[in-house]
C-alpha cells in the first residue's frame, strides 16, 4: 500500500505502454519534486503511486498513431468549443469579447495574450509567445479531454472504476489530484462512497470553470458542490497565474477546508511546480511523517 496516490491531469498519455507501465513512468517523473519539497521539512517522501487513466480517453485505439485529441490549437476548435474557451478565459479575468452574442468569434489568442501580460511579469518576445502557446495547449487539451470524459458514458465509468480501483488497493492517507484529475477524482469519490481518504489535495483544479462545472456528476445544487462522503479533509492549491484553475477560490463553490494560492513562477499549471511547493508539503506532512 502507498501512503500517497497521485491522479494525473492532461498531457499524460504514454503511447505504446500498458497502464501499469505508464503509471510507473509518470510517477517516476513526478516524485523527485515531492521529495524536494518534503526535504525542506526534514521529511522523507513516502512511496507514491499514480492512478493512470489517460489511455481510456483516447478516441481511437491506444496503438494508433493519430487521434482527434492531438490538435491543441485554438484554430482547430469548433464554434461550440471556441465559445467554451472564450467563457473559460473570461472566467480567468481576460477582457470578454465586445459582442457577447458572437462569443464563438472571440479573439482567443488576444484574450490569452492579455492574461499573460497581466500575470506574466513583463514577458516579451519569444518567451511571451511560448507562454501563450503553452497555455493555449493546456486550455484546448482540457476542453478535449473533458469532452472525451463526459460525453462517452462507458468511458467515464471506466475511468472512475480504474481510479477507484487504485485508491481502494492502495488505501492511501493522501490523494493528490491535479488538473483534470481533480475533476475525475471528485466524481470518483462521490461514485464510490466506500473509499476513505484522510486528505484530498486538489491542485490546478478546473472544477469552477463554467463549461466544465455544468457537466459534473453529481451536479451542483443551487450552485454548490458537495464533499465526497469519504473525504475527511480537503485542501485546494492554485497558482495565481494558472488559467486552468479559474475562477480562483474553489471554496466559494465547494466545501474546501483550506483554499491556498501560490506563485510557481512560469510553471503556471505544471504538476511539478505544485509538488515542489511548500504549501503542498505542509498540507501532506502531518499525514505521512
């Protein structure tokens, strides 16, 4: 049994690997950052395993070379997806389009560029363009993977069953759920009420993104989410520049015990920056030391 289970977010499909191999590879990539943050507290990092589900969200067979989800540019979005992306950016604080009736025609890169200028600490030139492109890919990938997860009922169930199976097998004290993984974990823990988790830590969570929140199962009631029955404590951490974790302050909608903000610099949304952050280390320390 592992004291910590990590539930991954977007960009984690490992082509040609079995789920077990992919999970081992991804957790090996992530663990050094948690080791780094816990070492500052003089705590040895415990074993950590990953609940891997990315292969289940592929619209094709896992061994095929191409998939519709590989297009991570605003240019490839449908009108409905462009509207969802514009809504997402508006929730993040970007200037909304002048004509709300034509949100599908919103200048998405212009909106994202405005956000980067406000939050990026004076980036310019190549660095600015690279940041815009990275965040564009993150938003589109989240939209596409949420679409895959929420519109294919059989795969939604398969994803939740696999994540639940890992948590049940490992019986962890702590579950750390990143990005789309926080969405999946929220639904999984609600669907499997037998699962007991002492501490749930969500990082870079898009649970409040309007176009995603409206698809949650269980649905929000009167605009509020519910704590999964087996979760004793819930800590949420969001980077101030993370355009996936918007709007800020998850606690305004969900029963979060502690709602923290951090600044991981240019890391923005990456899982590594969150795992290396002292706020996360301080949250998990009492459960693993």
